[in-house]
């Protein structure tokens, strides 16, 4: 079973949804046969790399609400994260552009470190309040995952490197109709939108497994009576 997950590193529900999916997989009998792949999605492609706004100010401007209202809105998200064992520090988060973080994720994939880097990027942003638009910060994250730091810096300095890979993920999301993240696509056939409850993820995993496993390996598209040979003997079709 393959699960493709479109997400962004500044999306709180992407981190919450990731953790809920992981918890569902822990109790899924066939978890060893599930491959989870993360895909790039930018919530704000035009976001500046460096911003003077706090997270609350940014949200207040985006949604036309007061800073206090933005704080109350984030408090509800913070509580949901805490229920999944995650710590969100909205007071000190640093808004930024995530394009280079997505490029780094694809670079990590070439080193077979994509899952480690994906988790570390989310943790760095939401818990450690690190600047994901800063190449030095991204190189530190890569190094923590076991990727050479200098090689990572050289990669990030090439602004054309792995751009197509990020764009291809984003184009694929458009083709299948993804409008928001997180979005989970199972076997290119079943979609789950949003940070659903753990039970919902588990039910979906069970449903897909049963439906996919119950389908015949081969579907007979022939019709009528036809000659066939089985176990050394042949039957001829009745003549009409």
C-alpha cells in the first residue's frame, strides 16, 4: 500500500495529521507493507523569505482579524497538537517561504533520508521556532539527519537544483484536485483530506486493504465458450 502525503512545513494540521496517521499505522496489522511518501505543497508560494511580522500579525492580516483573535485561534490548534504529543510555540514561530525547505526534502530523498528530514523540518518550525528560509538552518537540519552539511549548503546555493521535483509534486496535486493540505492519497485511488482523527485513518487503512486485497489478481475479459488446455488435456468448444 502506498500513501502519498501532500503537505507544507508551515501548516500546523500537516504536522498533526502526520502524527495521527503514524499512530493509526502503529495499530494497523499490515503496517510493514505501507510505504508513506511526502509530496511538496506550498500554502503561500509568494511568501517572503524574511518577514518582520509575528505569526499572530501575519494571521491577523491574512484573515482580517485582530491579533488577539489570532492568538485564540492558534490556542485551539495548540491544544490539538498537544493531544498528539506535539509542542507548538506560536509565540516565537518565524513566518517564511518554504520553497527551499521542500527542495531540501527532495535532496534528502536522494540520500534516503527524506522521512527523517521531513520530521525534523516540522519539528524545527513548530517546536524550535527555527527559520526554515535560512540555508544555514536547513543545513543544520540535514546534518542532524546524517547528510553532509557542506554538501547541503552547496546544493541549496544552486537555486535551480531540484526545482522541477518540487514543481512536479505541486502540479500533480493540481491534477488530482488537492485544494488544501494535508492531503493523503492511498494507492492513487482513495483520498483523505485534513488532519482526520486516528480512528478515521485506521478505518480507511482497513477499508483500502480489504478492498484491494479482495480484488482478483486477474480479471477474465473473455466471453463465450472457447477452447482451452488444462493439465495435459484439451477441451474443444461446442460447435454452433
